C-alpha cells in the first residue's frame, strides 16, 4: 500500500451553549485539539436544536474538515 493524498478526516463535535458565539467558542478549541493549532479548518455543517436538559441552552453538532492544499 502506498500513501497518496491526505485522508479527508471530518470531526463531529457536540456542544451545549446559550448562543451562537458561545457555541463557536466551545467548538473551535475541540477542532484545534484534533487537527492541530496551525490547521486551517472548514465548517461542513452546524445543526442546532434546543437542549432539553438545560433551559436556555442549545445543543449544536458541528462538523469540521481540515483544508488541505
């Protein structure tokens, strides 16, 4: 087997926060921890719904993919 192009990993993270800014602030460090601090990442999707366990919070599942050149 020979190595070819980089494997296109997608990372799915789930966070629960009160608003979009807090969701971003919680999700990006998780992507950074997985892909590395210098990696450029792209948000493939972000799905949000009310968190039934925490009033006033929303649960978001964000899918990140590293941008490869």
